[in-house]
C-alpha cells in the first residue's frame, strides 16, 4: 500500500537520496547543474536547504536522468533506485549470462553471503551430487561437459561449507524415492552410483546440519518450479538453458513466500531427513 508522508519528510528524503545518487554516480554538483541546465547554487540549495519546498517535476526528472536513477525513488515513491527500464534490462542480461555457465550463479551466491539461501533444484542439488551421478546425468545432454558441471558444483559446495549462509533446500518427496529406485528420470543409473549418492548425502547432512537443511514436500499437493532465492537480494527461476532473475523487492518476496509454503507443507521436516535417507539406502539392492 502507498504510504503517505508529510511534505517536510518527503523533502528531507529527496535531499538524502539526491546526495546518495550523486555519490554513487560520481557526479559533482557543478556537473549536475550543467546536466540539468540550472545554476550550481540551485543544486546546492536542493542538497542543503532545510525548508519543505520540493523542486519542480522538470528538475526532478532532469536529476533522475542525469544520475541514472528513478524519479520515483528520488521522491520516495519506490524503494528501487534503478529506473524501470534499467531493472528489466538488468534482469534479462543476468538471465542470458547465467545461461552461458555457472559464473553468474556463483556471483549470486557470493552476493548473498550472510543471508539464507533457499533452493528448489531441478533434480538433485548439483553441489550435493557425487561425480558419478553428475557424469551420468550431464554427459552430452547439456551445453557443458560433465567435467565443467562437476567443477562448478564442487566450487559451490566448498563455498557453502566456508560461508556463514544458511542453505535450505526443498525437494519433492518422489524425487528421492525414484532416485533410490532407479526409476523415472533416474532409470539406468547403476545401483552402486545410487548407494554412493545416498551415502554422500547422509555424510554431508550430518556434517552441515543445521546450516544445511533439507525438507521434502508432496508434489501432488503443492508445486514449485526450480528456484533459488538469494536472501532478500535476488530470486532466480530456472527455465532450462536460462534463468529469469528478479531484484525488485516485491518479486523476491513473492518467490520467497512460494518457497516458505513448501516448507510449511513439507511431508518430512529437516530433522526427519537422516532417518529417511537411511531407509532409502537400505532399499537400494
């Protein structure tokens, strides 16, 4: 809901954000004056005046254009400094870059250091797969070799062990059961590889819990596309070859709520996972 603030408070917020935008853009007061076609004294007054008067819309728009920020943000009507067009361009550029390899995804992980990362993988989490499973799964089916996938997953696993992030993963319950059975998507995966994978999951979970938490939900009751939420900063939806990434607060919160719904509806909680994995392991012949 739109928040009504006083004229005085809006003027104060405008001054603060204008000063911040100048600093971020590396533009001087004289430079802003030239770009907006006003005297330097006018810019100084905008930044220092304590009265409640706001500049005209033409000058606000000029400042926003010169500093490459949103006029709505300068006026306190938005929490995002980027212009709408810039937000869209950044989102699409991030998605294209993510499709070329794992560097962008790793950058997103590092950017979220200190925050909780929420993840719904497309199959099993890459960073928790054994080499044998990744070699079987990737092969020639993707644009990168199994070796590249293994290197990228190993780097993210090492990062997860060394960072202070909490990592929460939600999987459909049937994903692990079909894996253990070697059916469906995992048909053809050798029993030895499946046993090794379950053993590795049990070992990692024992070492990293509760920093690493896994929950299993019933996909017949609730659904999620493959997503990752990098704290409050970014949410990414996996499309296959590309990701669609959102940085605006409302969309990040919406994807976060989707993930939290999976946790609330989970058939098996994070504490149930060790016993469940042990049961699966015993059933692999």
